[in-house]
C-alpha cells in the first residue's frame, strides 16, 4: 500500500519494519503487522474508537453469522459493479469481518473470469482503516493477508486516486477524502441504517420512538448507480449472544440492568433494516 505521512502528507517508504517520510517522521509496524498512522496530536481522546469491550462483543456477534446476509449482499454488489477492482478500501473496518469476506468474494470472482488468467500479475489487495487500535490489532492478527492501519477516516493516509473500490459500513467519513482517494469511475459502497433498523429496541428505550431518516442517495462528486434496502428479522435466544448484541451498540448505555436482564431472559427479536447504496466517482 502507498501510505502518506499523516503529519506532513509526503510519501512514506517502508524501511525494515518502519514507515518513514523524507521529513524523518517514522511509524513503526506493530508485531501483528498493522501500522498506527494516527498521531497523538490528532487524537480526540486517549483511546479513540470502539473500546475492547465493544470490539469483542461485535467480533463474537458477527462471527455467529447474524449479519452475514448483509455481508453477502454487499459482496454480490461489489462483484457486480466493480468486478475488476484491484485496490480496495474498507473505511471503518473494525475487526475485519466485512473486509475479509469481501476480499475472499473478489478473489473468487477473479478466478472465474478469463481476464484473471490473462493477467496473472493483477491481484486483489484490500486495505482496512479504523480509528480503534483494539479493532485493528485483532483484524491484523487474524487476517494477515490484508493490510490494516490505525487512522482517521477524516484524514486518510493514502495517496490520491488510488482505490478502485471502497466500502463504508456504518462509518462516518469526510466527502472530500472520499473524492480524493477513490479513482475516477471508482465505486463506493455505503451501508447505513434503514428507517426500521432495530425499531423494537427503540420502543423499549424511548417513549416516542422515531424511525431512522431515509438515506439520501446523493454524494458530491459521485453518481448513485443503485440503491436498495435489505430487511430481515433478528431473533436471539442465547443470553450470551444478546449480551454481545447490546454491548456492540449504544443500547448498552441506554438500558438499565433490569431491562438487560429481562431481555436476556425473554429473548430478543427486532428488525434489521439496511440501506445499501452504490456510488461511482465522477
């Protein structure tokens, strides 16, 4: 991956196990393989992003396959709209669940096309970015074939116009940065909560629950090629799975201990509603 320095924005070069720029800024690779490109002076807190508890809960929950339908659909759309993508970015990749599954799907798609055999040098490469060091540490250790870095999505440490395909699932980012790092005609896949996402949980917490606002299929510098909603029920009966679900969401802070205990005893059933959009860089 071609990184740029998060301090002076000049090119970084890998020397042994350190990334260095011409101005002698240096960033060491961790033993797990990732590099931390979030300078201390640019942190808004001591440990930004999801903490270890949230990361562990999401990891365990996702590994059970409860959101696999979302991952499968995103992967299908990636293969459909960007079948020849070689450089892929996962913005807000977390512990790497979606990253790894997308990488495998794109690899498998390439193997089934004639162009893959004509150009054996063309290989799919996926870069994950997240502000959470805990999440990136786990992702890098588990998915060693992918590259990961700790960095801000608002100041991404990548060269201009480098990615063919980018994925953003529930991750905030800056439109200027999306425009900068995605190639002309490159594809951006976004996933955000649909109107009824987790509505049953909202009814427990709020006296007057309101649906999420519908996603607006408009991004400056991009053309929306496709928009859809993916809806299916989530039913949990295992108290451990319920605990993980609550801990990976803001509901962990908004529910009382009594409410959590009641949900764990009775089981949890709520709506999953995802808004998926495909955008192409103008």
